[in-house]
C-alpha cells in the first residue's frame, strides 16, 4: 500500500509541477506563486512518506484536489485571438458526389510575418479523385515531422489537409506545452502553394513527398473523414495533445475506420519514421527501399527553384516514386 501511495505522490507531483510550469492558462506572478506552492506541498508529501508525517500527505491530498478541479475547469474554445493562418476553420458540406469546402487557405507568403491572406470556397467531385500523397516536413530532428495529406484530382488540382495546433497571438510552440492544454486543435484545408511552399521556402523546413497507393474508395472515405473531423471541431473544439491528438495520431484514427486492424506502431508518435511504417504496410510503390523513396521524394530544392507562375504541384512531384510522369 505504501509503495502505491509513494508512486502516486511522485508521479502526480511531477505531473502537477509540469502542468503549472507549462500551462499558459496561468501567467506571470500567478503561475510562479502557484508552482512554488505546489512544489512546497509536494516536498512536504515526500517528507511525509519518508517520516510518517501524515499532515504532509493530507496537505498534498487537498492540494491535488484543488489542482485537478482547476485542470478540469479548462475548456477548449473557438473564440480566441488567433494568429492569422489559423484564424478561420475549414468546414465542408457533402452533397452526393460533390464536396464544398469553406475557408480553404491560400495565402501568398513572402516571410513569416509578410503575407497576403486569402480564404476561399472550393468544390470537389469525389469521383474525380485520383491520387493521395503524404507530405512530411522536417525541421531538424529526423524522428519528428509534420504530416499532411494531399488529395489530387483529374483536373490537376490538389488540396492539402493539415492537422495543426491553433495558436493564439503571442503563443510560442512547445512540444512539452502541447501536453498541457495550451493549444486548440485545428484541421486546415489549404492549397499546396500555401501549405507546402511556406514550410520549405519561408520557414526553412525540409519537405518529402510519398505517393500512397490505396483503393480510390478508401481514398475518398479518408477525404470525407477529414471533412467530418473539421466539421466536428467547428461544433466541439478540442485541445491539441502532443501524444494523443496530433497530426499523425488523427490520421491513423481516421484511416482505421477505412482499413480496420491497422497495427499500432511507435512510428505513429515519431512521425519522421512514417515512411518505414508505410513501406512495411505495402502502401509505397515504385522503389526498392525506403532510402530510395526518401531521396527521390525530397522536394525541398525543387520547391525553392519553382518560380512564380510555374506549376508548383507538378515540380515537387518530379521523380517521386509511384508518380506517373
């Protein structure tokens, strides 16, 4: 019993300290005072475990109840002062074969702070869908990448779905902070000239493209799953979570609805290794190994060489395994 109590005190005390340190719902002096008080109470509880001082454990129990009550009071919202690129939420209407998407982002980026804002309404026919590409954007660590799915149509158009954090003005992204209800979750549909180009040409990230081979009906179902998720977030906002509600875990949850029994895998968390996962599932074709897919699918230089007026979507696919010329 004492071993279990000790584990609860140690683990919950550490979680509470991180929550108070990283959750931006508390700011400035209030955060500093709350964190200091929590650490003192935690220290008293640890001392109580070592010496049998019950008052220290009781004080920790009361503080834990107060902390949990505060934590449960935090609610996601769609009404905050958002940064421009997530100021609107994509949502859609489905009428038979036709899907109309509202608030499709099509910004023209010159720098992270200099851009032209455009939000558009677009219509797509599911029967004209022809391809699905996974885009991975890396920013320094091979294990971590932002995953996006780009759906292609027979008229040459592409639409990218990206599951992103919905940052408020003044927010700085923190992967640890992503565990502690700092950001809302957002599904953005965007033009490739916006969503992919901004990462390689403006933010300095490294982009890779992989052609995914799956039945067209499954492809269309995945597209509709994105629309459904986007609509649900408009109705019921959710918090982003670095582990359980991010760009790859949501893709997996939606794909499981289409292909039941997909195996869970650590690479769904370490999204930079998704190509290896997909290769083992047989979803990649056109090359003999993952190294070849990664090398030929790297579109960073092609994106940066694409001049205004050239076809960005065509150029980034040149030489990508599985993509027909």
